[in-house]
C-alpha cells in the first residue's frame, strides 16, 4: 500500500510540473495584425504602442504633420554619409551605425544560430520600422527625430580584428537649429557589458532622455513548448518580476528603484544594470512568419528606460544567461535565470555538471555520469525504502485481517479507534514504520525537481551535441528514441514493482498506463531531460534487482479466517465443538 502511494505521489508530482508548464505558464498572445511602424516609431515610446488594441494599427501617422513644415537644419558637426563601425572582442561582434549612433548588430561568438553562425540578438528584420538599441527619446519630438536620424561624427573607431583592449566610441552631432547630441560607448575586450552615456540639448537647454532598446531578444533558434518566450524582466526590492505580453497589456509602465530592468527570453537577456530610480516602458511586437513557412509568428518585447534623475543608464548587459557570467556581475543578477523553488539545489548541481564536463567534454555523457553519481549517493535511501516496503508487504495479510474485522463500522464510530490501536501494535511487534518506506523516496524528489530545472534552463545545453542523431540537448530528440527508451524503462520498473495483496485492479491498470503518458509528455521535452530520466530508470531497475537479491523473497504470513480463529481449543487438542460431539 505504501509503495503504491509513493509511486502515485511521484507520478502526480511530475504531472503537476508538466501541467504547470503547459497551462499555468502564460502563452504569448498571437495578434491578428502586425504593429505598424507608427506604433513603435522613434518618436513614440513603447508604452504608447502597448496601449493600442491588439491587432489594430495606431492612428498616429508615421511622420507627424509638424515634421513636414519644419525647415531642414544644417549639420554643423556630423558625417556626410552613413557608415558602420565594427567592434570585435573575445565574446561578441558588434556593429554600430553612425545614423543615430546605435547598435545595428550584436552577435555572440560562442553561441550559434541554426545556420551555425554567431547568434544575432538584434532583430534586424524590424530595423526599418522599430527603434534599434540605444535609440533616444526626448520630450521634444523634433529633437527625437533629429537625433535618431542624424549622421553622427565618430571618434575612436577601432581597426579590424579582435580587440585586445577596451574600446571607447564617441559619437557627436550638432546642427544649425541648436540641437546637439553626444553618445559614448565603452566595450571591454571580453564580456557582454556595454558602458553608455548620452546627452541631448536644445540650445542651452538640456533635455531628459529615455533609452529605447527596441524589440528583444531575437533568438530565433529556440522553438519548443519548454522554451520561455521573450518577456519583461524587472528586479526591485529583492524580488524578480516577469511580465508576459498579457501582463504588459494590462500595465505597460513601471516606476521603481530597479537593480536591473529589461527583457529576457529562455537563454538570453538585454537589461540595464543598476539604473536606480527609473521608469521602464514595455510593448509587445509581433513578427509575422516568413512566407511559405511552417514556423508560427513570433512576439518579442520592446522596452525603454528613463532614469528619474534625467540621466541615461550607465551600463547595459546584452548576452547569455550564463550563471557564472551573471554571478561575476552581481549576486542578484543570477536570479534572472528562473531555476524555480529548488534553486538552492540547482546551483551545486550545475557546478557539478560543469565539473564533470570539464573531464568528459560532452554534456550528454556528463548528464549520464552525473545521473549515475547522484543515484549512487541516493542508493541507501532507496534501498531503505524498498526494505521498508517489503516489510509492509509481508504483514499486509495481517493488516487486511484487522481492517476486515472493523469494516462494518463507520468512520465516526468510536470503536473504529481500536482498529488503529491494533495496527500500531502490529507495526511495533513486527518492527515496521509505515512512513519509513515513503520518507526516503520523498527526500529524493527535490533532487529530481532540481535536475529538471537544471536541464531545462541551463544555457550550457543549448546547441550541445550528444551522439549521432542528437545535435542539441536543449531541443527534443528528432527521432524520439530517448523518450521511447525512457517510457520502456519506466514500464519495466512498473512491472517489477510487487503487487500488494488486495490491491485495486483499476489502480494497477492506471499505474501501468503512466509510462505511456510520460512517453507522450517527453516527446517534446529537451533531449537532455529524456536522457536523464532514462538513465535514472535504468539505474532503478538495476538497483531493484540488487535489492531483491540482498533481501530475498518476501515471507508472507498466512492469516486464518476469522471464523476459524474464534474456535476455542480444549483439552486433548480438540476444539470446543468437537468436545461436545464426543
């Protein structure tokens, strides 16, 4: 009985995890229409775009009437033609444009897209209609248009090749209308941080500026029901707040003392670091599917940030959600990775996985070895659980006999308490603890959940190959071999589980159907997860055989029927009824 309850608890626990991912985690809305350029133009904050009803175009024209009547200003400080400035470091390849002094491309050298090229995090397909990263917005519409469309003069452009030292870019613009703007970028030779400062003036008046990032994050390689789509990310007052497009539709602007704020998806992040008291605005941006493509439309999240003191944020992070990289910046920054409630266990497991991979060099085999190590550590707990459940199995006939004697009583009948007393006496005499079979198994559940969070969230598995047909452990097995192996091994374990006397046949059939359900669930799970559970099941099968060998077959006590036990024996070994007949 206890064994069935433990198995049922484990099954229900996994069902809760799956149902949470499938139904509770908020899906991205799919607007009927695509936002027009007017909705997220350089002069319009993301908050304004978010207020437009889903699937409808904004009524504001892309170019305000005032812009047509405004006389063209002569450029006093700037460039005559548009050009790009390429900056390559150990980790990124950045391309700046002098038009608006913004980032046009930001590619990560150590993370590849489906074409095996450095991953692009700037959504380049929307560059003509939406703000590029480090666009500016001011209260003056004319200044906003001029600053984002002007050709800045550039100082500090590096020569070609990977830079061995820090790069400092200075962009400057000034025109005859009294407008002036400067932007400065600082990029270290390694890492994913960008130092930034900006100043915009209209005559002798300094204008407050908001930094517009535009749609983020453009990771087109992630497509799975287990992958988190782009969402707003805020950290303030010691807690993380995540905003889906539905949340943004309800409230698009947030004002607080932020430690970091921006947008993230499953593996990457674009945030302002330590902006302090600031106002952050969000807007969902829908990207239609390519023509004749089976891929669905994607929804990214654009954001802008404005410090309450009027200055621009000083530092941004635009890169991977790698635990060690984030931890090197700030200990609270690692909470951008959503490891869930068992993060205290995930971190040592992640470090262990990296340590094993340092020797193996393949994350697939590292998962196999770490799974074996963890199961070996938990061997005593599982062995104790099986031994305890074996003892419960041996006394099950006696337990059932006691329960049958009181079956005619209602649960509220005071005499029913005698049944519990008899059961406790039986457990004490046989040296059995009813909870000892369940508790050791429950102690292993947090480890299972932690491993689930580790393998489903860690960027280390993104693009990591295993063997033969598995080229990416973060994506589903393309041939479904590992999910089927996991299901078959679980079915084998289920058949090995001894059937308790008097067990409900319907419940037994339901338990036998669980491996089929799990196989179906894991068809779309990351291959790394399927490998972990398959290896765990195979280990469990081997351990069950070993435990059965060590403790031997169960000794089932035979309990006489109640009518036979009521016959009293008299002298000479005769029963009372036989004595009367003689």
